[in-house]
């Protein structure tokens, strides 16, 4: 199982540690790989250095100066998350070419899209009973770091390992009639997701979330779950099929 973790769910230290405890408990039932971003941490470190943040199409414009700060911030967070989960090893894309990427759009600077995952490294750690915790820095064609979107990186890892993925977000799942909680879709197929976008009941900030799930399916993941990471117990419920929205081909 791949768990993508990040965003607002990381803002509370208590919540972060509660989710980490759930990941550790899940490990008793199946192998787990954690892939994380760190937007709030990156924002804080950039602001502290007077480096402005700019987004285009949901992606952070990453100058060389910003890239240095992004990598520093994610490396520190990576080790903290590994410690929280326990029996875990924190890795970045530079480690054994774990994540390789191409430049996504030169106008965005050091922003990449993952093209290759060194799955053998992850399998070796899993085989040793350790949980890989992967931060979203990849190696570009020039050998330098690229900032990669955590959702698509997690999908690439899921595809490389042929494992399902849970995206922990700030929403409880996909709703057919938002915000009516009774309208949460427990399961959607790719065709239903595409239809929901066309019909307008999947809209706004939910579109990039479902697109990330579909991208994970395209890369080889058998399923993707969109679920909340904003309260304790959410991950366990999502894995049991009692929360979130499961998307299948």
C-alpha cells in the first residue's frame, strides 16, 4: 500500500503523529510506502528567507534559490516523519536514483515530472521489514534536483510497485452533491470520474485530486483512494473501505 501524505494534514504536530501511528499499525497487516510533500513547511522556510512563492496551474514556480530551500525543508521533514512512523528509512529522489524526472515546463524552473522509480530499492527495504518514507525531490537529466508534485510522484511509486494508493487530503472523498455528506461516492470507475467532471459534480479543487488518482491508475496502480487525513482514524477507515472514495479502472 502506498500512502500519500502532506498538505494541511501536516500542520498539526499531534495530527501528524496520530497519522504516523496509523501507518505503523497498518504495517502489521501489509507493506507500506509513504510518499510525502510538505507545502506548509516549504512556505514557512521560503518566507523566512524572503523568497516569494508563486504558483502556476497548481505547481510551484521553483527558481534555483527556491529549489535549495525546498530540498532543505523536505529533507528535514522527511527525517521527522520517518522518526514518527518508526522502523522507517527516510529517502529522497537522489538516493540511489530513487526518483528520476524530466523538466515539466522550463518556465516553471526546477519543476519535474517523475519518469522512473527505482522500485528495487523500495522492495529491498520492505523485505527488511522497514517502511520507506519518500520525499518528493527527484533527479533531473542534468543530475540536479527537481521539485516534483507529491501526488504524481506517489502515483508513480504505486505504479512501479503495482500497489494501491491512498491519497490523504483535506476532504472526506468525492461527493455527488457537495457538501451533502450522504452523497459521498464510496466507489467510482474511471468512466464515472470523467463523466462527473463533464457533468460538473466533480469540480474546483476536487479535479486535480481525481486527476492524480487517474494518473496513478495509468501508471499501474490497481486502485486509488481519496480520503481525509484531517482526523485520527481516517487512514484505517479508508483502508477498510469505510471512508473516502475508491477509484478503479
